[in-house]
C-alpha cells in the first residue's frame, strides 16, 4: 500500500478535529420563565452576559441553552415590560436546571391594576381571550387606527369608517360599540347616554397601553356592563420601576408626523414613582380634506405607602381636531370620471383659497383615575378606583339652507363656499341663509368602583359597588356666519326670533343626566384542575332631561323627573385542565340591558317613553385549548340571542306625543372561532385565526297592534326581517402572520387578513314592506377582500442607549375595497352608500430608550 503526503495530511486533520471536539465541553442550562400571575413569558430572552450565546422561551415558558463556554458566568433573563434577572451559573459541562424563574413587571402597581380590571388568566378563567402586548402595538400598528391592532383577533371587525383620524369603529361578534364594553384600567368608558365609544377621544392610548385583552362573549368583568359581543380591557402603563425614558419620532405618507417622549423617575427611596409622556401627531390624512392635529399626555404618580397600602394616580387625554368624511356616497360617485378617486370627500371645500372643513371634529376628554389598593390581611384585600372625566368639544356642519351639498353649488366637485359667502353678504339685513354650526356635546362624568376579595383555601368571595354620575350638555352654536350679518334663531321659545352671532347658542339646547347605582358579587372556586365561578350584578340606571329651548323656564331649564330602569346579570362558567396540555371550558349567562337615553326621550323633547323595555341577552359558550412548547391553539363555539331590541313608534293624541314600544325584534349570533400560535424554532413565530359566524334576525313581526290606556287601537305595524343577515361586520374572517428574527434584534414579518360575508348596515325596524316572494331580501353583500401588511423592527445599541427602528407598510398591494356600506332600496351596489378603505400606507419610526 502506497502512503502519500495527501493521505497523511487528511488523516492528521481528522485526528486533530477529533481531539479538539473531545476537549470541548458542552454545558446545558434549562428552566421555565413565568410572570407574577404564573403565566409563561413566551419569547423571553435568555443569554450569557457579554456573549452572543442565547435563546428564547417557548410557548410554555421553557428554555434550553447549550454552550461550550466554561467557567463562572452570568445568565440574563429579560423581556419587554419586565425587570431583567441576572443569575450566576457555573458552566462545567453539566446540566443546570434553574427551575422556575419569575420576572416582575417593570411598572409599579401593574399587577394590582390587572386584578382590579378583571384580566382573564389562561387555563383558569373560562372565557375566550386574546392578548395584545405593547411590543405588538409598537411594531404592528403603524398608521392604523388604535382599534385596528385587534383586526387579527377572532370575532373582530375594525374599520376606519370615513377614514379620518380617530373615526374608527370596532364590532365584536357582530355587535357594535353600543353593545360591546370598553374599559381602561377597569373603568368603563362607553358613553353613558348612547353607549358609543369615540376613539378620537383616546388618540394617545397607543403610546401608553401596556396590554389589551379582548374577552369575547360574556367576559370576566364583575360589574354590570353591556358586553353582548365582548369586552376590550385596556391596561395603561403605570410607573416604571427604574428611572429612564425614551424619545420617539415617526413619519409616514400624507405628511404624517409624530413626536413624543417619556420620562420616569423610577421608584425612589421614599417609595414614590412618577412617569410622564407627551406626544404630538399631525398630518394631512389619507382621505381628502381630513387634516388633523392631536396632542396626547399621560401622567402617573404612584406611592407605596407601606406593605398594606398602595396609591396610584393617572391622568391622560388627547385634545385633537380633525377634518371628517361623514358623507357616504354611491359607488358611481367615486367612479365618476370627473372624480375617480376613492379618497374623494364631499365634506370640505375652499374659502378664500384655503381648505375649509364643513365637517370637523374637535374634542378633549381628559380622564383622571385614583386607585387605592389595601391588603387588609393575608386573606382580605380591597381595591378602589375613583375617576373623573370632563369632556368638551363637538363637530361642525351646515345649518340653514343646505347649499353645501346642492349640485348647483359645486366647483371642481367640491362645495363652492365662496359663493355661499357672497350670497350671505348679499342677503344683508335679512340674515345668513347658510352658516356653519357646531354641535357641542360636553360632559361631566364621575364614578367610584370598589371591590373586596376574601380568599379562603379553595374559595374566593368578591363583592363591590359601582356608582356613576353623568351630565351631558348638548347644544349648537354659531361657528361661522359665512359673510352674513346674523343668523335668525327661531327654536328658542324663551327668546323667539333672536339674532344669533358667532358663539351664540342656536337650534337646540338640553342636558341629559344619567345616574347609575350598581352592586356585584362573585364566587370563585379553585379545585386544582377545575376552576369555576358564579357571579351576579344588579344596577339601576336613571335618566333626567333638562330642556332650555322648547319649554318655558325660569332660567334653570325645564327638568323632567328621573325615570328609573333596573337591570341585572347572572353568569357562570368552569374550566377543567384535562392535562398539562389540554383544557376545556364552558360559560353561560343572562342579562338585561337597560334602554339608552335616546330610547327614553325618543323625540328630542321632555316627553318620556317611561315604559321602554330592557333588551334581553342569553349566551352559551364551549371551548377547548391545547398548549405545548411549540404550539398553542384554541377553538370555541358560541350561541347568543338578543331579544326585544328597542323599537319605538311615536304618535300624537290630541296634540300630545305618545309612544308605543314594539318588542319581539330578536337576533341570533352563533359562530366558531379558532386561533393558534406556532413556534417551531426560536426565531420563527407563526400565528393564525379563523371566525365562521352566522348572525341573523330571527323573526318577522306581522300586524302588531298597539292600544292606548283605554284599549283603543292606535296603530298596526309589521317588520319583515326573518333570516336576514345582520349587517355592518364581516361574518367570516381569517388571519395569518409570520415573523422571523433574521439577525440579532432584526425581525421581519407579514400579516394577512381576509373578510367575507359582509353585509351592508341597515336598521331592521325600517324593513316594513312585505316581500313579494315571501323571502326577505338580505342587505347588499359587499365584495370579499384580503389585505397584506409588512413590518420590520430592529433593536440595536446607540452608544449607551438602546434604540428601536420600526417600519410598516399596510395594504402593501394597494387593494381597492369597500369597508363600510349602508343598504339602499334595491339591496345592491347601485343603491348602497359606501366608504372605501385606505389604500397603501407606510410609516417609519425610531425610539431611543435612555
């Protein structure tokens, strides 16, 4: 056998490699990372300090780190929003099991606020939930509206409506904001008169949100709230436990710009902590004529009094103004060759060569919350929140002769405001024919929620009170006489035929006062694998109306008596953990929702509909969950009936307004929801969801007879809605997302959303015509659509500071789609009035932490 130099070298290389590999010792460090609530911290970073060796926790919080580094080292465990832990380890080739590592929040008092706000706990609370963390808001929101961050959540449909800043809306399981609850730090924020949520009032929430949790269905809240569809629970930041802060700047399409900063004192030696955030956001808006400007602020001051008492005070708000697109238009109008623009907006024009908003919203709604957390002893704790909100502002629009929307008054497809001014000037002493008014809706709202929790071995008993006072002030005032000398006000019986000038009150003036007294109680049992709860709540809602224009008074207004409407709720459920991987849950409930202010005072006068009935809701839900190190999945099915939706008919007897309440308008909402998260490798995160729903009106009402107190027949009414699909939200939705960490700190991702079975909005009470073929027609079904978003985030060091660069492109393929529609007489696209959604938009931002 011939031995060559090549064979000797090859043999030597293999021998050397074997010796080197034999000398390298591999050490393994493993453990599980949880938060103070016992929940796994998915994606927590684990690395050796001063090295590039690291890994992340899986979907159950477990991690396994292997390294050939030897000797005494420091293991760092960290996650966004939590205080890092540094653990000394001795790497000597053996396996090190660190057991359970608990990370504490980097915010003072956050755990207490989470408990007070009834945040649901995975595999314990028997309701379906989705959690949105602050990191997702930071990297995925971009130029979207705040509620749109929830669009990939099962059962959610969120749109920008007209497309202006802050004008978004959200539906949960087919129910709009009036029938879905929104809470901030456990405090309800749905309007006390009509139940609506105006997101422009909360424009600064994206900067200060710590966690958003959507509880679909009955939810886990103990107080009586109108959660037919579900509850959106928002936890804001409290105060950072460590001193520091950040500076933020973002820019995007259509001159979008945002600048903000946060400063935190950290927890001082005398146990005080303070955080303040300020931001300004402005731009021209994607839709024509929707320029906007917003200033947001947030202040939190916390005090650890002693081991038993903790105080936290929060103040936040966002004064803003924005041009609006309030007028829905026919598709043919958008496609008119002279327009041909989905951004088209008829609610603005030019005055003296400058943009003039016919529809403009302006509002400032600061909210202050004072929390007190008292650990009376090891078994009893009491949590209390006192809150105050004082809202001021309104929205503008035309009054008088409606020239703005007269086709004869268009110039280049926009209202010719200069012509209106010229005609008002020509009217001279006769007064202005058309003016710009503002509909003002100020309010004063205060409340107190207090709950006591008593813990025994396996049983927890919770009880409390919920008290609220609300006064809404409603009037119109002159904003611009548009060249006129005055405006003739004729609706004020106390000052008939009054000449009104700028800032004078006109057209209507009234107050709405709402009182709320509620009590609630809940029992929770923890039997190991089985957890269960039973809760009940009772509330009394009272309305009073004060009229200043339509009735004679002594200067203090003509006030009605208070009209009282009691309501109650009862619900319960259980979760059973079949194993460490599998769990099932069930919940059921019934509640009666009181009529809103508009139903009680139906015709905008002091005439009261005192017999307005409560709406009745019954719901059942069943769910299953699976948890493993790489896969987390949930599936649930729900059945909800909504009965006696308010319908009021007005009529007159001998000149006196009377009311007839039609009951029996019922809807059924059923569906199946699926969501999952897959983490096959540490750097790849895949999520998905699907919602398959069937929401329909249940029955016709044929020849319903109404009688007066003397049993005389007043009228007969019919409503034809049986099997007609509920409109205004997509009944089929699906979403998928993937993100991958390409390099250390550099992450790329994409989100895909699909919407189908989306019917135009319609009022079921207006379906009073019997169909010719005995089949009630659906509202127009809008075309299905799918949208794709891209995002990138890069975390890196800038000297001693940590920075985050984020880029977003929404609707990357510039898909043209209709997001909102109102049904027309022919129930097809030709008669529907619509809003188009946004096309492609982009944003890039930089945040520097110090």
